[in-house]
């Protein structure tokens, strides 16, 4: 297909998504859209299903601050078993990415008030920032494997826990989050040097 034709006839993605949402010639069940920050979509430390379920919950909230879809509804939406939904919802709750009020019929879901500075998002963004600074200097496939190991490491969890404890307290000391994240960046530098040591010429 000719590149010039594509440029002339294709809209920018965000604009085209509006068209996709509004199209109802043949079906009209899902005409809305969900605003999902890239920080959530690309968050390290959340599994694929945790991301999908969190996005589904946000979609059900829409212009409200709570929602109560059934486990079975989310299982159909996401395409997994109800037991998987229960397990991943528990994981999101444990990570405090969502707040769950249990009821005899349906759970009610809320978002934490500090989601914009949530430890999982802060740690993930700091990792992305670090990757952006080093990715051209190392083998990218090896870098991907290294990052996956970093995110699963006890050290990564420990830094995330330190950030979470700040939010669990009554107030957050000034610069406390920044200091933890800078310490984490130093840890990444140290671990990267172990995985990708400079050659004998220091290159």
C-alpha cells in the first residue's frame, strides 16, 4: 500500500478512536471510550491480566468514582475464567491499585486517591526513564530480559514497599519519594553495570 495514500487517508490515532467509538451502523452496545494513562497501560509490576482488569474497572466507573461489575461480567470482558478474575482482583487490591468493598452480591470498586503518585506507577516510570537513557548503548533484547528480572526482584519490591509506607503514613515528608526514586536509579545503574560491564577499552 502506498505510504502517501496512507498519510492522506488515515486520521491520527486519537481522532480515529473517536470514530471507532461512535460507529453504530451495525452494532451499538459499546459506544463509549476509556481514558487510560500510559503510566497504567505500560506499568511494570502489573501482570497483563491485572492491567486489563484495572482498565475494565475504570471503564465501568466512567464518570463516577465507583463501580460494581460482577466477577462473571469481567471474566467475559477480559476473556479469562472467573477464578482468574478473583485472583487478579485480589492482587490489584493487595497492591492497592484498587479498593474493594465486599458485598454479599457484588464487590464495589474504587480507585485510591493517590493513584497519580502510586508507588507502582512511580517505580515503573523511573524504570522507563532509565531504559530511555541506556537502551541505545546495550543489546535491546538482552535489556528486555534484564528489565523483566529487575521488576521481579526482591530489591524492586523493597523500593516499592518503601514508597507505599510513605502513603500509609499520616503525611509524606518533603522530597521523601524523590530520595527513594533516586536511590532506586542508583540501584539500576549498579545492576546494569553488572549485567552489561564495559569492555576493556571502557566503551
